[in-house]
C-alpha cells in the first residue's frame, strides 16, 4: 500500500515538473513574439513618418477629409 502512495507522489511531482517546463517554454515564446511585434510596430511607425514626409502638404488633406461636412 505504501508503494502506491510513493508512486502517486512521484507521478504528481513529474506532472508538475512537466507543467513547469511547458510554462517556461510558453513564456519564452511569448517574449519572443512580443519583441517581434514591437519591432514591427516601430518599423510601421517609421514607415508612416516617411510616407507623411513624402506626401506634399504633410497630411493637411487628411484633416480636411476627417472633418464632417456642414
């Protein structure tokens, strides 16, 4: 009977270790994904600034189109 208790404790410990490893892998993947999203957002911001600088008028036309017609 005591060997069943030992086996149950060992299986529970092994299960917790597996869950811990999976949690660490998930955290590392999420961190890498967050860095990629941050890089992409910064690149989009730079591209938007370059586009705004390239357009004559510097975006004044965008303000005209967003105003409601009277």
